[in-house]
């Protein structure tokens, strides 16, 4: 977000790629071992370009741009999504007031500046990001409308700590491979996408 406008960029690391208008190449290896450094460079680029907020997401994220733009991200410096796990027939949230899934998150300009004060080296993008920001008294605000919902099978579960958002409320969800992403898009397009349902009993 910059000057109340909305745009997007696709970031590439080192390599030979003829860039399009919506693409940016960063001086960083483009492999999994350098995910954190690449994210740091992306934030650096956005900060230098004068952006007030950024929504950073990986290539396994399915997002709704209109819902992103109209969400209340401006009220927070660091907004992350839900992270879920499945234990038998229970579906539970990973609850922590510091970390957030690395797949997608919002940073304000204040948070960007805090992150850029420490060079991005190490493992675990979300863990590193949260540790750096917490030292600046910036805690993650969890928004359940964004979350790691891509790998959740349809069914009935015992939900701990509440339930999933309604399909009409979802801003972004992730953990899709390319084929799953195409299938996900088709379900949203034809209105057949459903989340697991609440289960009030016990197993």
C-alpha cells in the first residue's frame, strides 16, 4: 500500500529472467535456504519505495485483493494469519502472541523499519520476524480471515479456541501446490469452496 493506492509486485532472486513491469529482481539467491534473506530484501525494497504497508505472501497463497484492501490492516503494525494442525480428528490452532505463519502477513512502515534494523540471516522467517519485532514491542495481531487452510480436508472436527471464518470472510489462505491452486480457484469461482464444519462433541 502506498499513498492510499494498491499495487503488487512479484519478486525474483538471482537468475536470468526477462522482467515484466510487475516483477522485481533482488540480489539474493532464489532458493529455500535464503527465504528469510529474500523476504528481508523485499521489505527493504518496499521501504525504499515509500510504501506505508505491505502484504507479503508466498507463491502458495490464494488471496482476494478486494478483501485485502478493505481489511483493517491499518490498525496494526504486524498482522499474521492462523496456523492449524490436525491431531487425529481434532483440528487445533497453534496459539502464540509472537509468531505468525510466514506464508502471508502485513507489516506497517514502522514494522518494516524495525525489521530492516537487523540483517535477515538465519532459519525460520516467521520466527525471526517475530523475535525482531517483539524486541521493538511490536506483537503480532492474528487475523483468522487469513490462514493456513489449504491443507485442511473437508469434514467435521472438534475445534479448539473457536472456529474457522466463513468462506465469505476469507482474505487469504495458503499451502497449495500449483495443481491445488488451480482447483482452489475453480471452487471459489463456482461457489463450491467449503471449509471443515464445527464439531461440538468430543472424540
